[in-house]
C-alpha cells in the first residue's frame, strides 16, 4: 500500500531526473568526432603511375633471305650474347662450302704436286733442248741445214718458256700464295654466308617479342626478335608539373606493381626532363631500380611514391580535418573550452594522410574531423576523439584504422 501511495511521487522524481539529464546533455552539445593534434614523424610524398622500361632495346633480323627451319626461343627467354635464336635452311650454301673445301684440298694434294712435277719435267726438257741446240750449232753447216739449226734454237726457246710457265704455276700454287688465298677467301665468304643461317643474339638480355615461326620466309628487312638489353631497369613516370618543385635527383621512392601489390621495392630518381609536356601538363621522370625484382617485366604498370621531404618529429593533423586550403594556409574547427571556433593555421609539409602544422595549433588541441560542419562558432559540443593509427606513409598500400574514444 505504501508503494501505491508514493508511486506518483516516484514517477515525478524520475521524470525530473530524466529531463534534467536531457537538459544537461543538450547544454553540453552534440557528440562529434575529433582529432587530437599530436607530435609525430611525417614523410612528404608525391604519387604517380608509370611503366617499367629497359634502358635500351635491340632488334634482331636476318642478313639473308631464307626459310626458317627452327626457332629456339620465345618471349620471356633470357639469352646471352652468341646464343642461337633461329636456324634457316642451308642446303645450297652447305653444298657450296663443301665444294670450296674440296677445291682447297685438291690444291694441296693434287694440283700443287702436279705443278712441281711439271716444273721438274720442264727443267729436263730445257736441258735436253739446250744440249740438242749446242750439238747442232757445233755441226758443220753442210751436214745440217740452216732450217734444222733454227728448229733446235726454237725448241730451246720453247723449252725455256715452258720452264718459266711451270715455275710461275708452282709459285701461284705455293702455300699462302695467289691460288690458295683465292680459294680460302671464297671458302671464308661461303662459311660466312652459312653462319648467317644461324641467327644469334648480338647482346645479352630478355626476348620481348618474336615475329617468326618455322616455315616462314624471312627477308633482311624484317624484325624477327626484340631484345631488352641487360643493364639498368628504369621506371618512366609522368608527374603533374605542379609537383616539379618537390622533385630532385636521387630522391628515394617506393614502387608497387599492379600485378604484385604486396611486393613493394625501392627505386631512386636519376632523371628529370628539362621540359614540360604541354598537352598533358606533366614532366617525365625516370627512376632507377636496383636491385631488380625477379617478377618485374617490361611495360608493367606501377605506382611510384617518391619521398620528397620528411620530419623526424613535428606537429601533425589529418588532412580531412582541413578546409579552405590555399597554399600553406588552411582552416580547422578548433574545440576549445568545449566550444567550437573556426581557426586559421599555417601548414608545412603535406603528406598523403597527415600535414605538418607550423603555426596556429599546439600539441593536445582537438579539431573536428568534419571540417565543413555547419555548426556556428561558439556552439558547445562533446568530442569523440578519433585516434588514427598510421603505418608508413611511403607505402601507398597501407591502410588506416580509426579507433573512437569518447570524452564527456
């Protein structure tokens, strides 16, 4: 009965408490997420997409016309200088080489010995003709006619000429002389033609393209293979020209391929173009990759994150808390004495997620995460601090996690 008697009073008390709590919460203002200005390391980066390029390429073709007998390599194969890439049919040239070799052998085994024999015979014939001529000259004129004497003289001259001819022939067929040199030059020319039927790599590198198959007829003007030369691998990136003041030679970068996003690798800037592409509004930058990852391929698409500056320790604020950014000036909604006010600040380095505050805030200040809030200055608020946990800002694949912590 006692509870029944005081029940209206209890209800009134509860309503008063509820209204008082609601009024207090209304007086405190809405609960809004905020960031705390903290001191932290900061890395300023510039991000762009580019492609993998070898420093140079070479095109391989045939010096002669022929039919492809065998293709020994394909795209992606690594070749060394001198490796055979392609074999052409060579039956006709091989036959000509064998014929030239046979002629050279015949010279050494038959023609040269025969010439020496002919020279020896010519000497014997000359000696005999000389003796016959002397004998006839010493015979009285009445015994031999003048015509017979003249014949002996002519025979001696003919034998002498034959001897000289035999000597010249032996000289021309002698080792390393005219005839052998001519045959060796012809053999060398044919062997060179035969060698051209095996198309070899002139440089070491990786086969990028092949444009030939067995049975194809190839011409000297055709490009059969393209080889990316071994050596430095570069990444070519067109950066927005607005980033040019931030870029410098030897700056470090983190690179990630679209194909292998979980395997970043380092690079550094080795070239900045002296001119701007007027149509695209970009400046071409080349970065050297060393060491080169095994998975890297020609023309791969990559994301490049260049480290342009950094602070070991500085005041930082998340970028999404900034508004009205103009140069190094920006606005934030500062929470002070539980009331909000729009407040100008001066920025320093700009990172991917965080920016440096060089003036306008101090460590421990709180700013609203919603920089575009429509609440008026002076509005009382309660803050729910959003603590941002950041990984390395040089890795564009890193994620951010937000952990809400309430403050009444």
